[in-house]
């Protein structure tokens, strides 16, 4: 069960989005991509996924330069999310900003394969 601190942390993360998160959220919100409902900063176990589609068990994570220093943590996090039944897609912030359509195509392909 989510507590007050979880909700406060989710709210804080949503209010302090990166540019890449704002761009991607603008394209995912309101079922804009293949009718899939995404949530941002969604709690899954001990983690807050950048974007999650619980219905199709897909997590989309955006990584900035700080992730170069936390490769082991990100790997363990991905393993835990996969163990919980989620498929995890990771994109660099720069790719979301410079190649938004390609990122959306990759997400759409994953959604389509999960919907079958």
C-alpha cells in the first residue's frame, strides 16, 4: 500500500520533470500512443518508474548522464522490474529530445507485441 510519503515523492518527481520527460509525456499522455494508458512516476515495488503502462506491463525509463555512474544500480533495478513481470525499455534523454519519433516507434512496437 502506498503511503503519504510515496504520493509526495511521486508528486515531486512529476513537478520536476526533465525536458526529455516533458517531451515524452506530451506524446504518451491521454492514451495518445496506440490507446495505451501510461502513468508517470508510477510506483512499482521500491521504484518509481519514469513511465509505466501497467495494463501491458511496460516500463519506459529515461536516462541522463548521471546514469553512466550508476550502471550496476540501473541493471539491478531493471532485473527487479522484469522479475515483477514488466518489460523495461531504456532511452537516453538526448535520444528522446533529438529522435522523438524513433523512440515512440520503439515503444509502439513493444506495446503492439505485448497486446497480442
